[in-house]
């Protein structure tokens, strides 16, 4: 990884100006296929003896620029841009597991990741065990002879529970297991799991990496051997590829990542403090609050505390409905990581697929609200929440 600071690398690591036309920005190579100079060249590209592009399902120059940038920012050997966050998650997992294998996953998880682990993987003969990894020693109890992968999400969606990644990586290396971490909530600016010993990082690039709510994409970063295997198997054959224009939009979004995240984190801390002192709020979950049970871990493994604030209303779901239906600055939408402040109800939206008993066991109550803080003036966001709560 370059010795340049992160803020400099996000602008220069893709080397966008190094193209045939000398364009400052990476061109959008909107082409499905690529021309060979000869039959011999085409054959050597298919066998891998010669580098070069064949067909956009197998790689594209705009995509390659994004992958080079993300590998640099996360501190990985290589990266792969794909069609969505779920494409990144499912492709990484399925390339590392076979029928008869076992995977340990942190609990709770994003609703669709949970559904993938519960509804899809068992159909392929893959066993999954959910574990509370806030105590990493629980991982030891779940390891079996056929365990191959440990999958983590930190901070957890939507409860913001944290996992000690350095400890998880140490356990995995001791047992010769591969680790995958979903770093969507933090972005590589605020948290870099690979530097803490994790093997593979996945992102929903739709969120903070893009930052503008105008495309859907995913990222996988890790060792070149693993990335090549994912690209040559699950992505090549299932076809979950990113389009050139989507890759361009993520490249554009990443340019302002540090500016956006600094403002978002500043806003989120003030909003969490406001909510923590409001009589209608029973509990606030935000790693930046000293009351968060893992505040010290957050300070150790994260650069800042992120832009997601989750809170529980004292009067439950009905109070939450009134709030969500009456906000004006905050936008009622299920995504996160945008420049706009987004608000949603996990139990009926992003996590509705998780059975109620299991949701509540993991702290996802009917009164829980998730706020993805944007870059608006923080006083306007607070006033909006205040009038909604009142």
C-alpha cells in the first residue's frame, strides 16, 4: 500500500488520467466485448497467459480502475467489483464453501444476509451456525471439524453491536479458517478489517462508497488467490457483474468519501447525544456514546464512530410509526450511507424476513428505529426529529 495518506489515495490511486486520451477521469468503457489483434492473442487471453480484456462479464477497464482503488484503500492484494452488496456477500461465501462445509456467522446480520444463510445455503448442503460474537470466545464453542469460514458484520445492522476483529482473526488463524467481514457501515476510511487480520472484506458499495443513492454495486477485497477464484467461478458463471457506468459512479462517489464521512460522523454524534437525552427515547445505540457497552473497542478499531444511529422508542411500534410518518427533513427509505438523512423501521422493513422471536432475541424490537445520518445542517435534522417525536 502507498505511503500516501488516505485522503490523497482516494483521489490518485485509480490513476484515472493514465488512459489513451489523457482524460483526467477514468473513461466509461461501455462495451460488451473487446477486439483481439489476432487469433493467437485471443487464445492467450482466454488461457490467462496474456493480460487483457475479453468480455465485460469477465472484466472491464472502468471496473478495473475501481478495483485497483478499493484494493489500495482497504490494504488488500486485489479487489473485485460486482453488481450489488448481496452479490459480493453471496459470491465470496459460495466460492469458499462446498457441500458438507460449515460456516460460523455473527448475529444479528443484515436481513438479506440472514435469509441467504438460512434459506439458501442449507439447500446447497452448507451448514450455518449463528453466534453472538460480542464475546469472541463463543466462536470456539461453535467450531466443528468441517468449519471453513467465519463471517462477521461490524457494526451489526441495525443494533450496532461491535465485534473485536483482531480477536476473531486470531482465532481463525489458530484454527486455519478463512474470515470475511462486511465493512459497509464503516467504509475503509473509518475501519480497515484487513489490517486487523481479516482475510476478505465485502461492501455494499451502494452505501457510503457511492454516497449519492444513484447506483447499486458491491465490492470484495482480499488476497489475489481468493479474488481470482471468486471472479473465475461464482461471478463468471452466475454473472453478478457490475456495469461500466455503475463502476464509474462508485469511482466518482469515493472521491468525496472522507469529506462526507467526517461531516456525517460529526452530525451523528450530536444527534445521538440529543436522542440520548429525549424523554420519548428509551435507548440509543451509537458506538460514539460512552454508554455504548463497546465504546472502548470502537475507539480501538475504528477511526470514528460512523453515521448510523439506532434508537428505541419508549412507546414501541406505534410511536415509531408516528415519528416516521411525520418527519420532513429525514427521508423514509431503507438504504443508508447517502448524503441525505434516511430513516426506517428495521422490524417491518430491512429485517422483516427474520422471525419475530429471533429479531427480539437479538435486540431488533418493534420499537427500534434506524437513522442513517446525512450531511444536512445538524440543527435541521434535530429539529425534524424533535417535532416528529413530539
